[in-house]
C-alpha cells in the first residue's frame, strides 16, 4: 500500500484537471447528506489506514479513496474537527441553488432584496468561518462583530445598487444581486476570517514542518478565495437571469408564468453544481508563498533555521 498516500489528494494538484477531479469529489452534494455514522466510519477507516498502511477488509483502492473524500468533505483539514453541515463545501450546490434562485427571483422590492441578501450573507458567513485556514478558534465577540459587519456591508451594497437601477432596463435590476454578492464577498470573507489576518495562518515547509504563523500568507490566501468565490457565483447569478429575461420576452412563460421560478432554480442548480468545484480548482488549496514575502520576523526566522528553503506552504481555505 506504499503507493497510496492519504495525506495528499488522489490527483495531481499541479494541474488544473487534477484539481478539478479532486474538487468534483470533495464538493459532491451527496456528501452533505451522509449520516454521522457514515462519517465516523470514514474517519475510523482513514485513521487506521494511516497507522497500519493495510487495506481494510472489504476495501479496494477506489473504495478507500471514496471513503477518504467523504472524510475530507466533513472534517477540517487543519483542526480535524467535524464541520457544521451547512458550512461544508458539499452543501454549496443545494444551498446556493435555493438562495441564489430566490435572490434573482425576488429582487423587485426593498424588503425582499434585504431579506434574501441577509440570508445569503448569513450562509456565506457560516461557510467562510467553517472553511477558514488554521486551527485557532475565533473568540465569540470577534465572531459576532465580524458577522454584523459582513451582513451590514452586504445589505448596504445591495440596497445602494437597487436604488441606482430603478430607472434602468430590467436586466440591470436582475444583475443587482450578483453585483451585491461581489461587493459583499470582499467584506464577508475577510471579516469572518479576521482571526487569520490578526494572528496569521500556519505555514509549513514542504515536508510538513510548521515554521510559524504568517499574516501575509493569510492576506494572500483570502484574496485567492475572494476571487474564486466571485467566479463561483458568476454563472448562476448572471447567465440565469439573462436567459430568463430572454425567454420571458419571447413569451416562453406567457401561458405558465408559475414556471419562471422552477426554471430559474434548475438553471442555478446546474450552474452551481459545476461552478463550485471548477472554481475551487483554479488555485491549489495548498498554496505557497516565497520566504522573502513573509512577515519580517517570520522571514528572518525561516532563513536562519531553514536556509535552503525558498518557499513555504499553507492551507488557503475554500
């Protein structure tokens, strides 16, 4: 079993196709519906294989890897703790289908816009906190303050944009939710991961030796996540309303206007299911940063203790 290394993804993470295969399995929506007993069994199998290097009875290589991906979908890569189910990336497709579908459907009134933006940013806050990098807990007071700032920023952005498009073409109003989500991501993600920005995220050598915490690595990782999250939202929140608007103008829903909502939910679900893993795959989750780019004190320490190392690695989060 020496060729099986469960400490690394099954597929080559230096290529986009390898990362795409990895995240297609990791974010599989079916993983979100796994029972606690299934997750605990997956944890037991992965833990025992790492210790014994022996294939469990009744398992082959494919089944072992499927179990490992189920384990990875539910347990945090740094802390090892079981993640809240709605915060797991496997829950992104079903949850975002519902929330995004409602945001691009109920956008005409201020109350509806405010409510669904609040629901979306609350969900995003849960996801951002759950998938943060590092293993240090965030104090409750800081978590509450971050949540309030994230939701407040998102709501302000959405309401401001809504006020600006009232006299424009309806298609611009349909795109307000996406623009609000873009702006809110740059508030929500850094705020819900503020612990990393304040205390730094753990960084490691290539062989896994922890060398310290870096604030600069945290900023870099969070920036990558913000970019991929915006691309993740792009298809469902722009393509769907545009296609719906075209279909409505051509009379597709004249006889059955009630079909607009299920049509949009189907389109969003289709987009989100594939956009989630494909956008997660844009960057390797195990990001790297040059030693020279680290915080001055940590940079000097690494150069002193590991003079042959030019870059270090960290979990950028998702």
